[in-house]
C-alpha cells in the first residue's frame, strides 16, 4: 500500500519525532448521519478543518464494534468498524483522504483486555474449567474451601475488585476471571501464543490499510505474575500486574512488525509509570517509538514543578534517543481550562469530585499560555479534540446520562470522564451546534457554548482556535522549534519558565505576579495582550531573536 502514497505526503520516516497529533474521540467529533453519534463520515467532512488547524496526524480512539461498557475500550472485533461509526470501507476512505491532506492516521489498539462479548471469551465461558479456551484468559479457582474468596487482592484501575466469579452450566458458583478494568473487559493471558499471534496479525491488518501507527492502550499492564503474588510480595521487587520485564519482548516483536513496512509504522505507548527510567526503557530503539508523557500532564500549574518535569523528561529520553511527547489532556482527564482554573491544578484520578470551585477565566488564560509552552518544547505534541476551542469540562451532566464506569465504580463519588467527552460545537447558537443536524447528541452540550463553536472562533482573532492555528503554523515554519536544541535561559525569576530552541527561538511563560521585561526580539506569538514590552502574569510568548540569547545554560 505504500506505493500509493501521494507525492505531497511527506516521506520523512522520522516524522513522529516532532509531529503534532490530534486526538479524535469519534463518538463526539462530528455526526455525519444525524443520529446524535459522531462517525467517520463526520470526520471525513471535517478533514479540511483539521488540515487548516495544521496537524500532522490523527489518533482515533477505538472505533471497533463494542458494547461500549468502557467508551469502546471493550472490543468485540478488532478488524472492523462499529456500525455507529460506519464501515471498514469508510475507514479506508478516511485514511486515504487524510493522507491526501498530508495527515497520517494512528489507531488505538487494546491488547490488555477484550470485551466479554468477544467470541474468545464467550467460548471460554461455555467451555468450562480446565478447557484450552480458558487459557487465553486468567481464569482461576477462588481461595478457601468453597472458592468464594478472590484469588488476589489486586486493585482495579477503576477502583474495586479485579476478579469476577463465573457461574457454571449447572448454575453454581464457578471459577473467577481477572479484569484490571470492568468485568466487561476480561484480561488476556499474554503468555498464550494465540494472544501474541492474534495481536501481531491485527497490527498487520491495519498497517496494510495505510495506518501509520498505533496507540497501545494500557501498554504496561499486559503481563501478569503467574504466581498471583500480591503487590510487594515478590522477592525481586517486581509488580504483579504492572511494568513486568517480559513486556519488552512483546514490544520488540511488535517493533519488527512495524519496521517491516517501507514507511515504518509507529508504536505509541500509553504508559503510566512514576519511575521515569523504567518508563524510558520502553523507548529503547528496538521497542516503542514514543509514549505519553503523563508526568507533565498531571503537574500543577507551578513553575518549579513544571521545570522539574521538563528536566526529568528530557534527561530520561536522551539516553534512549527517543523524542518526548507533550500532552495537556486526553479523553480520560479533566479539560485544561478547568483544571488550571482550580486551586489544585494538577491531575489525579482519585481526586475528581463534583462541585470543585473553578475560575474558568483564569484557567483559560493559563491554558492558552501552556499551549504555547508545550508547542515549543522538543518532541511530539498531542492535542485532544476541543482543547483547541478551549472547551471546559462539562460538570453538570444529568446523572442519568453519565456512562463512564469510573463514575459508577466509585459509588458515584467520581464524576467520571464524560465531562471531557461532550460532542464538539461547530456552529450556531444552540445545541447541537452543528455537531448533528437535528438529532440530540449522545451527551448533552451546555447551553452557553455558542461563543465556543468553531464558526464563532474562526472569525475572532483572539479566540483559542485562532491561537492554536497561529501556534501550529509558526511551529511548522520554524526549524528551531522542530529540530533545535533546548536550553533554559537564566536571569529570570523562579516563577518564570524561559527557554530557547535552536539559535533563535525563545519561549517565556510568566507565572508570577510581576510583569517580566521581554528580552530583545520579535514577538512571534503571545497567548494574551502584552503591555509595553512587558509580559504579564499567566501569559506566554515566543520571541524570534537575532542570535542565541546570552545566559543560555546548554542542556544539550
Ligand atoms: C486507557 C484508556 C481509557 C480506558 C482504559 C481501559 O487508560 O485511555 O479510556 O478506560 O485504558 O481500556
């Protein structure tokens, strides 16, 4: 399929090192058939919007057939498209049309678990204890005489237990099966050759259709301790369900699949690990290309913390020669304009609560400034749909409309993730804001989003959308920003982040009260108004300087 690549498409095999990647949550992007649910036709119709925004690639959240017990991360068939979203032909057309616009496609693969409706799991349930079909999963007898005690006390990423007990054909309690997420998402056994083979074939299936890469869901969780030890019980300090050494072999094998294509395909890991060196080990040259930098995403809006995160990120990536990624949000976390408008501006899943006081005007100023910072840092940039419109988290969804299992499994304490998954506003003054024509969107949109639509923002030079468009255009045309080295600038107070890229590009964010005098240079872009060459609080600027600024501490 590579021969068919259009001429205009950049052939740079290293494109993923500095790409801007836009995350499409299909269900909420644009509804092409007016049933209230976003779909591939909707994305195809809006490709010109994405091209104008200036992105290099799209990452699609899972688009496969699924009962949607967890937003589509419970897959029934990895080689087809959910009927809500369209057909395989629509996906192929979308991939090809995007390539015509020089936009690559990355899809989500979910190797840790499948849907409980997947034929493999249904077969395993029907086959009963001891059957080979159960070997593809983690079926286990319970502890105690009646087997009523769960096999381990491992805690689910969604809170609560990780085991569910089955019922035998006779209607009596049977074996338990493992699920790190919901019971509708049974974990696969990665020691089983079928599991490994199947997933490599899935990769080839999509790579053969022109997909440029995959985002690997829950990438550090696939392998489990077969001894079923509890956390902290192993002699070698290994964790029973996270970051196990055997994972690296799996990804080496995936890498050879990806490298087998004339234009090598890209592997992006969803890896939540505190230990930055263990994190970077996945990015060795024969493993994954990149992984999401969640450390930076979860930091509070504080200069010292962000500076420390940038340092440790760049330090950890350098020895493995992998680019860092910069991510302000995704479909799992609170929207930046909301988060940065709070007293606790960092992100932690367990901290989410209804009714947290938020100053949206402040959060928006800060999110604008942070968008300039991340776009100026070396590496790859991710933008979650709607962040370019400055959409806030929707926090007053009617409770009965919430779908996210995180909400239910927390006993209703955690609002869940639907608040960042509300359908995008495209035009008009009232819901559905051009998302669908007449149909009611699957999640209700706020009544006050008229000024946040694409149409309203496209004609306003001060809008978030205008800022994103200018920022991405400037990044694209600057060699320094795409390829230049990075160094902090000294001579600024502790609440200012100031760094240069290459010889002539400088980014400064003032997080302190006192306005900061701007060094000599031309303002390329500013996140807010400047006054008399002073950079006000919560404002960031890019400056083009005549030569390398003095005082740069080169960090290589
Ligand atoms: C990842 C996804 C999240 C999903 C979970 C289970 O963290 O980003 O949305 O719920 O995996 O698949």
